[in-house]
C-alpha cells in the first residue's frame, strides 16, 4: 500500500488544529474542553474521513450517547468495576441502536465514571468538543479537491 503524503499532512493538520483549539479553550476558560477519546476521534475524522464511523452524526452523536450512558451509570450506581463494564456495554448498545457508533466514544463511560464527572460534562467538553472536531474536519478535509466531508449527515 502506497503512502499518500497529502493524506498524512491532512491528518496531521486536522488533528493538530482540533486538539490545539480545545487545549487553548481549556487554558483560556475555567472549563475542561479536552478528553482523551477526542484524540482517537481525530484519527477517524482526518485519517479515515470517508468511513461511516467518522461522519458528524457518529462523532457528535456517539460521544453524546456514550457520555450520557456513563453519567447515568455513575450518578445512579457510583464508581466500581461493574458500573464501568455495564457502562461501556450499554454505551455500545445505545450507539448501535441510535446508529451513532463511534469507536472512540466507547471509552467515554470509563472517562466519565473514573472522573466522577458532573452532568454538565455532556455539554462541556463532550458536545461542544465533538462539534468543534467536526467543524475542523469540515474545513480541513474539504480543502482537498479529492475529499468531500461529510459523506453523509444523518
């Protein structure tokens, strides 16, 4: 398989700009705008931009659904081994049922439960952060004449 240096550059630029923007927002405000699964979302949004699991519905919806599941588990049952397991399992099932499967979001319940996250976590960083990644993906991917992102919205 031949390496396409333009694809490599697009992946670098997209990932760099997305995480830089979220990092700068974190330092400029009193809110946390970053979470580890966003790095993996950038791999999909910029490295495999045309895959079904890389589309806006999946990035935004997957993170929102999985985080909601994690928050329900944590606020209902606390932080323990079984809530982590059920949280991830339910998040996968919920993403599949809502057609928002996004593999990086499978980690969201772990992040939420281990971090003892408040309900507001679903908005900041999750919803706004995932929207920002999609906006950067729209700009960076569509700068290339041979890319059209997204391949679908809904």
